[in-house]
């Protein structure tokens, strides 16, 4: 005989829309406290929740909230991530300029990208809304949505900050890294250059996801010359600024620094999140993999900023990253580059699952 909770789960498919609304709303807390009830009968409740994205926006809101919480379970995550029809449904809704559940859709997509199967998104296409001004590539649409959608400027119901986590996880795959550094035909822009400007954004989620994306893309050694060139992708100022405070430096030290670091306001602050600082330091470590990178970091004199970061940020992992970086840029060069193995040591293993 079914329990009251099992009966409640059964009501999410009731023909009466008011019953569905009440059932989905009341089930959201149980998606955290008792997730096993959603996995019965070969994941039938999960499959029903996926279908409810097509329902009234309020019903879809509760269904999405439950799916976000439940996707912390690996079996549920696999059920969501390998369902191509569900992925297409999420992607079609997420770009809508009037979509009421825009942020929840970005959160469920962010959790889905924890599955390696989501790398197939690079081949997906759909007709873009004319308001987005993108082409039919899903990746380009997500990029443009992230840029144009901040602060509700594209859709008043969404800021799309969690797309930063989507892009960060996707950038762990080599072929998608290549996408980030390849100029796109429809707008003649290299995608990664659209992201670098957000390293000092007010949103913690946006800053953290962008920092991780820049780090992951920096595993592409062939792109390092462009990363460091003011005529190319030019990401170094955007990495250095978040780890720079309001310290005053000697004139001799300042003269050789990047121009962006020479005239900072007296109220300049480092990023308050030490994990973001650590991620940027690890990106700098990746840029020392080549002799060209090490020489350029010496040329623009990043050492004083790293020295002050080590001194002023009371975090063991940040200080350790500073030490490693100083050892690499201050050492004498001997023979050929022998530091390729550091790349695998820096692999990003963030497995955060969003809950609501």
C-alpha cells in the first residue's frame, strides 16, 4: 500500500493542473530530504518531472527546483544528462527572451554539465531568437546569452550567471577548448574574449565560473602566444587584476608592470574569494609551461603582485600557489622546457552541484 509521500509523487501527473501545482510545490523539500522516493519504478518520477517543463510556468518552476536538487545523485544526473530530448528542451527554453524560469534552467544545465556526456553540446544547433543576435550553434547561443543576459538586460527574469559554471565544465573537454580560442564566423569574435571581461564582475558565481573557464582553456598550449599578446586574446590583465590589491610599489617595480596595473585607484581590492584567487594563480602557472610564457611574465614584472598576494592573503593553498609561481619565474633557465607534467597536476576537479 503506497505511503502518503508516494501518493504525493503520483499526483504530479494528475490531469488537474491545480493538483499538479500543489503536488510539485510540496515535493520540492523532499527532493533534498528524501530523494529516494523519486527513484522508484525505474526513475518514473524523474521522467515525469522532466515532462513538466512543458507545463504552466509555476509547475515547471517547482519541477526544475526538484530536478536541480536531485541531480546531485549520480543516477539521477545520468538520467538527465543522457536524455537528448530533455537537453534539447532545456536549451530551447533557456534562450527565450521571456522565459520565466531562465535562472532555474541555467542551474539545471550547470548540474547536467558535470556529466562528460554533455560535451556533445558542441555539435548541437537550434534556431536562435532574433533578439539574441547569435547563429544556430548552441555554444554560441550560450555565450551570447551569458554576455547579453547579465543583470536582466536580455530577459528580466534571468541573469544567467550559472552559465559560467556550464562554460567552465564544458571547457574541460579538449575540442570545446578549441572552440573557445577559434574566431566564430557569425561575429568575427574569439569566444574566450567575451568572457575575460567578467573576472571582476559583482556576481561571485560569474567570477568563479569565468576564472575556471580561463584556467581550463589555458591547457591549450598552442594558444599561449595569443593569450599573452596585446594584439591577440590578451587575458593576462584580466587574470592579474583580481589578484591585485591597493598596495603601492616602487617606481622601478611599477614601470615594467602591465599598463592596467600601474594606475589603480586607492580603493582597489583583491577578489574576496580565495578560491578564485587560487584559480587565477593556477592559470598563471599554466602560462609558465613554455619558455615564452615565463619570459613574458618576467618582462611585465608580475613578481611584486605575487609577493604581496602571498603576504596579504591568509590562505595556505593561495600561498603555496604563489610560492610555486615565484620559483618558476625567478629561477635560472636550464636546458629545454621540462615542465609539461604540471598541466595534469592542475586539472580542475570542481564538482559543485547546485541546490535550491
